[in-house]
C-alpha cells in the first residue's frame, strides 16, 4: 500500500470518527439530532399580521406629535381627526395661519404627505414608501416579539419564520401546555395610556351603558373620543360587570415606551403588574401626567380598559397596572409586556396539533421503511455487483454517517420528509456507484486491463454524476429557499446527502478499489 493510499485511508477513518462522535448523546446534548414537529409532537400555527393596526397606530401618533410640538412652540392647539388608517386631518383655530404648523410637519412628520382639504384644514397622508417600510418592519418585529415570548416560556427549538408577506409560521415541538402558549402568542399586548374625557371638570365620561355614554360626547369632540369597554369592580376588587369609558383617540404613551415589567402585589395582596419606562417614555409620561393632574388616565390593553385611576401627581419613570388578575394572568401579562407588544394584532389562519403518539408512530414507520429500503438496496447491489457491491455498501454506510453527523453538527431538525430525503439520498449515492461500475464494465468489455478500467471508469463517470447531482442540488436549494418547516427539512437532508454521496462515490470507493486491486499487483480479474 503506497503512501498516497495510506493518507486517504487515514482521512476516511478520521471523518468516520468525527461524524460518529457527533451522534453520541451526552448530558448536555441528549438529542444530537433534533426531531421536528411531525416526529416529536407539538403545535403548528400559521398567523396573519394585521398590518393596518400598525399603520393606524402610526397615524394616531403622528397626529399626537403635531399637537404636542405645536404646544411646545406656543402655538394654538389644533383639533385632529383620523380619516382612515393612513390619513388624519388637523383643523386649526380660527384666524390662525398655517405656516408654523407646516414647518412642524416638515420637520417632524417626514413620513406624511401634506395637503389641504376643501374646508382649508391640513391633511396628512402616510407616504406609500413609508407604509411599505412599516409593513416589513411590522412583520419582522412580530417575529422577534413572538420568539422572545416563546423563549421566555422555555419551549425548546421552536420554528418562527415569516412566510409570504404578512404571514408567520410558528412550530412548537413538544409543548406541555399548547393552549396557554397559543394565548400568549395571540395576545397583542398593545399597551396604551389614554386620557378619559370629561363631561365637565371632575366628571369623567364613564358608565355602564355604552350607547348612553356615546350620546354624551360633545359634538366638537366626536372625532377625537371613542368608547372602550372595561370591567367594573366592587369594593372588594371583584368583577361586577362591564364599565365603559369615553377615551381620547390620541395615544401619547404606548407599550413601545416600556423598559421592563414585573409582577408586584397591590395594597390587599392582589397580583398587579409594575412597569418602568425608557428615558423617552419617562419624558412623555411626565408631560402627560403633569398637565392632567386629578384627571382619570385609562390604561388600555388590546383596546380594553384595564383600569382608569386618577392622576394624583406627576409620574415619570414607573407605574402599576391594576386589574382583576389571577397570578397566572399577571405573570403572562408581565411576560408579554417584557418581550414587547406586538405592533399589530394576529389572525390565526391555520392551527394543527400533533400528539406525541402520532410522532412516535411517524418515527417507527419512517425508521421501518428506511431499514427495509436499506436492506433491499444492499442485497440488490451485492447480488448484482458481487464484491464491488460490498465496496458500494461500505461507501453507503459512510455516506449515512456523514449525513447524520452533519445534521447533528449544524443542529438541523429531522422531520418525516427529512427521513424521506435520507432514503432518497442513499438511493442517489448507490446510483453514483452504479454509474461508475457500469463504466468499468464497459472498459473491461473493450479489453482494458483491470487498473485501466478502474481509472477510466471513475474519470469518465465523473462528469455525468456531477451533472445529475447539480440539477438535484438546484431543486433542493429552491425548496430550502421558498419552502417552510418539513419542506426545508427535506431540502437540508437532501443537500447534505448529495455532497456526501459525491465524496463517497469518488473518494471512498476509489480508495477501496486501490486497496483491493493494488497497482503493483497488476490484477487480471475484478469481481464486478
């Protein structure tokens, strides 16, 4: 055995050891190859992000920004009204010129196109490119927010990925409490601090009848006030029916201004949620509370009033959300506020739960199919190609070890389609050997010596094998790029397996031939 063959053999043994080690379970890594949802059981969700919620919120904040900047520059206050999700109108006080307001708009509302209505009011409409950027950012932020919430719950190896513009795919393998996880995902947690309107000084616009309350809204404020539902509590803090509030549509402070949230205890030991604000949020909250002492401030979560306490003094950097919370509800609310509020609500388009028993059945049937296919493949190759078939089987075994080891090193997830990809890869690996062996047979029929037939067989089959593999690799890349979940699993195993099959067919099989049919021995026959 020459030195060239020796170092090739050492390399093969080294690779075998390297990838075999990756498949050994350890205390820190009890599952070297992670199982996907269809093998482990869990929940599969497809959710749509309601982009219009984010557009509407940005429009409301733009209107609030125009008003606050006008006050800071000592200009008369303006009345704003949202026309649609992306448009609001600002009506100036009589006999007030618009030049200074237009200057504020150019400086602070760069995302809005400004025009005039037929009545002479200023109209602001969000620019199409700003809406496009907001849509992309909303989906991205939603994915990150959902991931933070799932990670905080300790769900292992979740799949959370955008799909097709405004959709998000969520796969949660092995969840213990899928109902709670789904509720936490769907909770928008859009926290808003909004002033409660007053009928008269000291008389907040609130009551148990929504229609009666709506009739009491002054006509001049009809476009600036909306009725939101809350919960009326008795003297013991227990729920005593619905309570409605007339709150300002403008949202001066939101959940985006939160820095952290935690579970605290109220005066009677009931669970509450304490929060602290970012520096910018503290500044805005201080301005809001300082200018509205002794007025009720509605704490609005997902368009429902959680509580509406009176502002007794200026509040800057922290506060408390009180309500009829159970300890579990308070913990979940603090979790979603810490992980960030979703920029828009979610609509569930598809929901599928796979039980662990179905996962076990999938594994058993998949492994059984793989074993039957592998055994039949080995028998067919050995019977047809004799000792050269043993060569192909050894290369096939190394191919399987490399494939599984690579999946373990790259933390790839094994799915049922992934098992199908492994079976397909093994078939293609043998196909490469078949092409080489048939080429060697042709060379022998033409009267070539054994060594010449081996040399020419490998050399002339190389181009054909690369061509066939490249077309499959391109298809697998498209599956990986545009597929989701199990389809990606199939593509990953196929890509890794294709690379391993080229290596084993040309490198490993060739080394085995070199060891058995040494160039120095000038062999006269070959078992093929």
